[in-house]
């Protein structure tokens, strides 16, 4: 029981740290969009977790980050652009779908990056 | 390390990142790089502008002579107050870039044949067309001439360029315009050459139709023979109401163009198969490219002061061709519509006068057939000798593909646009050189620069005397009470039908014999009737000593409508002028409907056709939004035309030019039984106009019933006016706008074409001006200012334009934001 709680705190901390680092490196727009792959790998190496746990923490970090950022932007834009992009892509003009797609793309790449990082560690 | 899982996982991650970082092919188009595009810190989300964005800013630069204040009003129109003229143009460049950078890049790419560079081989045919047409060549001539002889314009364009580049330099890649991200390329530095290329594109848009029309007319002439051609494509318009009123006496011409003695047989009646260009080319400039402008003198207005109106009819695009701006410096204070890509105001007013433009429609582009000595195309035959060709090399970069190199043979006529390397199977062996006034250096920028500063009629004449291409009708009204209109440009002194068809290129007698001196260009100042106007009709009646060009270049009916209304008006207010600019009366139908009814044999019609005829006869002759009568009329008229001359044109394997509507109408009004009415496919019967009108209505009824089923009989639903994004993507466009108007209507709004800027200026002591264009000041599809004016425009409404001195503007309730430019 005690062990499980520790893991959960670790899990959440990992998500927060990865998201924060991904956001921070994202500010440097001169760097490529996938720079968070590097930060996720580093976090996964620094904070040891089981591969699957690591995958989920990385996925949630980027998925939630991208979902939050796009939702905040979209809200203050009154969905003007997201509706248009969701027509081009095509997602039937649904800004909600577009936010979900954004989030999932970020999550998959983020998760795989963290998984790679966790495999990079020596087995414990 | 667990090597195998690590490697697997790493490879999967890298592969996914690579896929998301690649443009994927979806049919002919390419997707954006999805990972990049969707990244909230890099991609399109960054372009989703806060609806309550605060545009206040402070910009420090060492490129200015003094400080500049810009105030943005509630419509996001900048009011620039600068102590130095060059600073004002620097800031204009900066603001154009801030709000319209992608459009500026894209438009000049089209003009210079550089689309393939970003879009791949798919756009190569368009690029080759513009390269071979000599777009880059023409812009180079202008740039060289301005750099050599015109320091004032050079410093103006340089300042503008520096302003655009100052914006680009500070631009965070994450904030670059949406379309760059969508199409996956980045902005590049602006150059003066791009400004000249943009202006070159306007020359193409307004005079380049001949590049398609001359070939088509030649083929039509060849197919029909000159006798029949001259009937169907007559240059005589019975009902012409020219810009310069009929009966005006013209001075003796200083050039009397002489038609070559053998031209009748060797040119006009020559009917060997000639070049037809079936290679994919960009859409020819719209045949409705035109405009209205007029000015009424104080004698006709309620206030006793002149009112000027101008509405250029061009393709309706977003971001708009136009960007509103006020520029105030110690030398002048001007407001109006500017071109993102060029300094100064193009159509507008200052504190002394207002001006507007319409297209002159004169033919300034001809083709000459060239005979090369051999396949090297290094010599061509002219006046009995072989003449050397120089080759102009144009390199077209193609994305994901090898460069394409065009070696264009340059003759004394101009570039040999069509040769062995650029043509289609039908034009094999034909070589065509193009001569076009736009290839000559032009001081177009200076005309607007001077008009921005003009104080009176004389300044206006001086300013426009510099104008060469595209020929325009410049209308003027001054606070002091003058009104005037002048058709100005470098116009070729032509003999009748010179250049309507491809001309022999080996004989100097077919050459242009001169450019008409400016003093002989049609002009009128303060006429007795109290107004001046133009709507792209012929500028003069047939007593003007020079040939204007084919009648199809000069729409007849809008001009008739404008003049008819203006003659009948008095005590005019700006509101009356707005109503006239948006007027939907169909003067063509007013004449054509009774003509149709005269020839119609009602007893032969089906019940459905009778019902449609009733719909048409009950119509109030206004092309209003909900009108069904106009839809019926239009389809009936088109069907009758088809019945009359469809048979004559049907056998051709290549598309021919359709005769103008006035040709048929004039014949119907003359009450003659016209031989063309006969269906050449029925050998035993001679059809009359009566037969063809009746048949046309019956044919139209089938189409109309189908439309009725789809519920598309109402005019605006049938016409479906749209303002299209430059990429033509529907998601970025405004479709199905509820707006009336149409061809031949003062409110000349067709499917994707119409009044691209409406302006009404009342020349009172404090100028009272109204205007708008169908778009918005921001070119960003993610901005609430992207399409701000579209609905208002469709509804025929106007904004009061804020044109104020700095201290008054600062106080004004509509002033919202302040951008300061400070010297470092």
C-alpha cells in the first residue's frame, strides 16, 4: 500500500517535471517542435520507472500539456482558427476533435520518448 | 541498458517523429508537417489570435530619421504620423508585413514564376507561363530605370523595403503567418524588385487578357473567316455612351498610323492555322476586371461641394488586395486603400482632393509570329535579313525536383514567349514574340506618390502623366470644386484592328508606329453636365482619331447605367452615392427583355416555359438578392445566344471566343432578320430570330426547372458570391454571400469578382469619406479582423473613414491602440 502511494507520487512528479521541461524548451521556437523528445528521455533516465509506467507518464505529460495549451489558446480565440483548421485537416470543423488530435499526437510521441529513456537505464 | 527494447523503442520514436515532421502527399496537395503544425508552441495554434488582443507596442529601431506614431482605430486601420516621408513608408512597409506578410510573399511568387519553389512541379506550368510572358524581365526594366534616374522613388521604395524587412527580422519563427506553416516554407527578405514585380502583376491583371484573347481571336477568325468574324465580333456598339461625351471634337492626331498595304490579305483575311496555346496556363485575367468611378460637381450636390466615388472591380480574395491606411507627414496627409507590397495610397484622398481609377481596357499587348533560322533559335527573319537573338535565362527552382531552365529568345519585339520549347501539339512550329508596354520601364509608383501629395488639377495632371501601364481612367474631384477624368497610359497609336490578331513578325510595317502623346489622351474637366464618369466603356466615340481595340474589351452597359442615373440626380448626398454604387438595376435587361418578348412566339411554348416567361416579365429589373426573375432572364439570354451562334462555333476543336451580348441585342433592336440566326446544321430550313428566341427559352426552361428543384432560383443562391482565400481553400474563404448585382450592373458583383474597394468622398472642408472592402485589415485567418468587413460589404453598407489630424485622432472614441516607433 505504502509502496503504491510512493509510486503514484513519483508518477505524478514525473509527469509534472516532464511537462514543465517540455514547455520550457518549447519556448525556444528556434528549436524543433520535437525537442520535448529529448527532455522526456532525460526525465525518464533521471526518474526510474517501469517501462510501461514511464510510457504513460511521458504520454500524459505531453498530452496534457498540449491539450491545456491548445484549449487555453482556443478559448481566447473563440475557436476562430481551430474551426477553420478542423475543416482543412479534415475533422468536420470540430475544434474539440482538433484539440483531442493535437493532444494524442503529443501524447504518443511523448510516451515513446519516455519509454525509450526508461530502456536506456540500466535494469534495476 | 536493455539493448533490444531500447533500440526498438528508439527506432519507433524516431520514425514517428520523422513521419510527423514530413509533408505527406494527399492527392495533388501536401499536408503540413503534422507534428510541427499541431504543436501548440510552434504550429498553427500560435496564430490563433486573442479576440481581445492589445495591439499597443513600442518598437525601437535605428532605421528611422525620427519618431513615428501609429494609432489603430477600431477597424484596425493604422493612422501613421511621421515627421519624415521616408519614415512613413518604412512604417507602412512594417505594418503591411505585420498584417499581410504571407500574401505579399505569395503574390510576388505568382508574379515572378516562383510557385514551384514552394509547391513543387505541380505549379510548373503556371511558373513557366509568367516567366515566358516576361514578368521578371519587365520588373527588372523598371527597377533599373528607377535606380538610375529616380532617387526620390528609389529612396521611397528602399524605405518601404527596410520597413518590411525590419518586421521580418524581429519575427519569431513561431509567430510567422499561418499559411507559411500550412505550406511549410518560411518568409524571405523583401526587396525593391518584389515591389516592382507586384506592380507588374497588376499590369498583367489589367492588360494581360490580350495574352490569351489575341490567340483566341486569331483562332476564331481563322475558323469563321474574316467576313463572318467581323459580323459576330463587330467593333461598332450602337448604344455606346462613351466616357468623353459623344460629339466632343478631338484635335488633329500627331501620329497617323498607316495600315500596311497588304494587311487585308496578309493579315486580316489570313486564315492559315496559327498557334493555339493549349498548355495549361493560369486563368486569364477576369474579363470583368473593370471598375466604376465618377465625380459629381457642386452644382449637382446638396452641399455644393463635389463628391467622388471609386470602386475597382477585381477578383474577390482574402487576404484582400487592399489595406486601408492613413499617412500623415509634414508634406501631405492622405487616406485610402494601399497595396500590401507597395508604398503610398493607391485609391484615396488627401486634404485637398480625391482620386480614383478604372481600367482603360486599351490593347497594349500584341503577338508577332517569328521565323527562326534553325532549331537553335539564334537568328530570326526580319525585314529581309537574319537578325541575332539574345537568350534570356530564367531558372525555375522546383521543390523536390531538379531546376527547370527557360532559355527565352529575345527579339526586338520582345520575348519569344512561344517557341519550340513552349507550346502544345497544335502550335507545332509556331513561334510568337510578345510586345507589351508593361515590358518597358514604368514610373507607376511615382504617379501614386505624386497623387498622394497633389493639391489641385495641375498636380493631378502632372502626377498621372507619368503613368504608362496598365492604362487607367483617373477621376478627380478637388475641394476647390474641380472635377475631371483622364484616360492615361502609354497607348499604342493603332490602325483599325492592328494587333487584334497575331501579326507577321518579319515585317516592320506591322510594328507599333508610336505611343499616343499624353495631351491627346481623352480628357474632360468640369463638363457642363456636372459629372464625369467611367465604367470601362470605350473612352470616346468613333471620331477619336485612334483605334481603341476590340469592342469585347469595353463593357457597354454599366457606363450607360451610371450616366443615366447621374443625369437624373440632383441635390446629391454621400448616401445617394452609396446607393448608386450598390445599385442593382439591370440596364441591359431593360433593353433585352422587351427585345426577347418581341421575337418570342408564346403560342409555341410549353406550360413550364410560359411560367418561366411570366417570372421574367414580372421581374422588376433589379438584380436583388432574392430575385428569381434575374436568374430566369440570365439563363434565357444565355440559351438564346447559344441558339443563335452556338452552331457557328460548335465545330471547332479548340475553344473560341464567345461574341459579346451587345452584338445580338443590337441586331434584335435593328429588327433585321439576321443571317447568323439560321442554324447551319439544318439544310432545308432557314431559322429566324423568332425561332431561336423561342428555342432558347424552351432550352432554358429545362435548366431552370432543375435549378428550381435544387431551390437555387434565387439570384444570390444561384450566383453564390464568394471571397476566396488566395489558396482557394474553402475553409479560409467566405462562401455564399447574400449579395445582388452582377455583370452589366453598377454593383458588379459576380461569383468571385466585384467591387474590391468601395469609396465615396465628399469634398467638404473637413473631408467626409466612406468606404470598405470585402475582407479585413488582418491577413491572419486566426484573427477576428480577418473578415471583419465582409458582411457589411455584402449588405451594401459603408464605414465612415476616420481622417483626422493627430491631436484629434488621439482623442477620438474609435481610436484603440498606439504603436510607437522610436529611434534607437
